[in-house]
């Protein structure tokens, strides 16, 4: 619904010409500005400030995505004909802004900054359109990019390449928001960071980082939190050696590996990204973004005690992830695995029971138990926490999947971003769920609580481990995935000690 002329907004770095958008069922006109530069990526170094430009910059196209496995991305999005995947480039630190405010109007609206998922190796702003959420909730939505894969997370564990560059890019985007969002009608004092999967993991890590102090007020982590051990590196060196080896680098020292990556052409980096597994990078304790290991920061409560929503989908280990995760190692020892397998699969020979047990185990270990653990650390620090389980699968997706799959990884995104009110027609119950989820998230961005008129009350996560079950109807409940949570966090450590003493 773009008109011929677009809105022009003045920012500190220059003028931007955007587009007008509308959402089905709302009169609000949203102004979108895409591909706004927020930083320059210096290879294997922290991001630097973006440069000013002369004249009016066209801001009507998604930016180039960061260097990544583009063929894999094309494969993942092949069912979505409306999604065009941009080219990949090293010059990729751009963001999109969606706002109901007119240019120059100081509307002081809440700001919601979205960090995309994709295992820290794939993704970009093209995956999410913030226009509907902006129109329905009267908020400014910012969708950011950050460096991925080897360029975002190459860590040798020493001064040659400390790593976590992609997380530093996220901090740079949040600093850009502080300095510029008033030009788009946003309130820099009311910023919510939110993300899904590796984006939820990123949000949860930003809460732990001293570098993001004062850059946000509230946080939402969907299907991803800081205690996802498979994305954390105790010792980053083996990961760095593996990545460098894929590129035929000399891996005899940190310096030779870093020199090799520094000398690669963009083509070589792209080829390298196509060789790497989906889960191929990890976050390191770099001494800057993460001054200490994640669990130490959580246990010592040395994090930003902000109101926090986190949650999971009821079948995280469903389907979409299993065929991209050839080698995810979610346990550190074989004996641990034996106990876990016994618990989930037992001694059955029934292939259906094995399939369901493995899916459940995978969802619990990758997402569900970490969500419970992280929620508990936040609650214990005195920060308000709201936990959820999302349980509804979009009718459109059901046709594309085996019948045994429940609400899979990423299924809530359609509802968070109000995709119901774009060019698709869905049953009224699903439209209503879109409105409900956007309202919970929008209320939270305004007040730090998801609750508000017309919504099922969402209890705070407290001593009884309360949470909200979110489907076509919403119901408060207690002790999410409790049986397995107790097994993994209490019984399993005891079994391992008994075996050692045995």
C-alpha cells in the first residue's frame, strides 16, 4: 500500500525517505524507514559509528543481509512466496524503523527493538515486518541486523580475537536508538528488547552485559535464553579452529587464524559460511561484553534486574529444527546422556514412542529447561518475570507438517507480529489470538506488565512457578514441564554423583 511520495525524517546523520504502510483492520498509517545505517562492521573488531550522508537517503528496501549461508536461507523460506531474500554483504549493520508518528513528531512512544533468530549464523531484517505491531499497539518497532557466523562470533579466547562482535553490534544498535529514536517519535527511556531463538538468547545475554546498562527498560526472550549451553563456549578455541579449518587456514596459533580470516575476500567468506553447520558458532567470555561466565553472573545476580517475559512453544523439538540439526551436542558427557535417554525413551522399541521421546528430550534440553532456569534466576533477584507456553499452531502451517507436530519452534512469530493482518485470510479465532498476543507484548512495552483490560490475567512467575498457557484461549497454570525440569535440575546431578561414588 505504498504511496508515491514517502515520509522524510531528519536524523543526526542525515535525512531518510521512507514509505507509508497500513494494516488490515486499523486506520493508523505507519511510516517505515528501511536499511538505516547504525554502524560500520570492522572485521573481527567492535563496530564503529556510521558516517553521515548528504541529501535524502532512500529507505524503502531491506538492507543486504550479513554474510551467511544464503542457499540454506532460500531453502528454509521456499514456502513463503512473499519473502524476497536480499543479497549477503559484509556491509550489513542496518536497521528498519516502523512508527505511527509523523516525521519530527515527538510522540514519546514506547520502542520495541527486535533481534532476529537463526542460531547466530543466519537471518536478517527481511524475516520480520514490524508494521502491523506498530499500527495495532501504537509503538515504534525497530528491527536490527548484527554480524553472524565467523564474522560475528570468531573467538580465539585471547587478545587476537575476543569474539562476540555480533553482540557488540546489537549494543551499537541500542546506542543508535538512544541517540536517534526521538526523531521517529520514540521514547529512548522506554525501550523493550525482544527476540526469538538465538534472538531470545541474545536478549537474555544483553541483560547480563555491563555494556548495555541503561539501553533498555524491559526484555522479552522467546524460545531462547542465556542458559542455552549449546551456544556457550567454555573454551572457544576448538570452535575457532573448526571454523578456520573449513577455510583451509593455518590453525597453529591464534594469530595465524586471525590473519587468515582478515585476509579473506567476501567471496571466500560466503563460501565458508555455506560449508559451516547451522549451529557452528558460540558465545565466549570475552571479558568485555561478558565479563564472567553466564552462570556466575546469574548466580551473583550481577545483571540488569528488568521486568522480563520469557517462554517456549509446546513442541520446540518438533520438526523444523530436527532436519537442520545434524550435530547438536546438548550434553557434555556420555553418562549424562545415558541417564537422560533412559528417562525420555526408556527401553521401548516402538518407533513412535522413540520419535516422541527424542522430540521431547530435544525441546526440553535446548529450550524448555533453560527457560525455566533463567526465569528462576530472574525471579530470585526480585525482578518481575512472566513465563508462558505458546500452544497454538497456525492453521496454514498444519498442512505443511506431519500431524504429530504441535506448536513448533518459531510458531508464535506470526502472532507477535500480527501477520494475520497482512494479505492472508485466517479464521477469526487466529485473528483474535494475533490481537491478544500483540496486546500482551504491547502492554509490557508500555508498563512492564503484560496485563491489561480484556485480557486473561497473566500471573507473575513466583514460588509456585506460575505461567500462562497461550492458545486460542489463555489459562494460568503452574510448574511448566515440571516433571522433566525436576529430573534435569535435581535428580540427574544426584544420579551422576551416585554413579561416580558407586
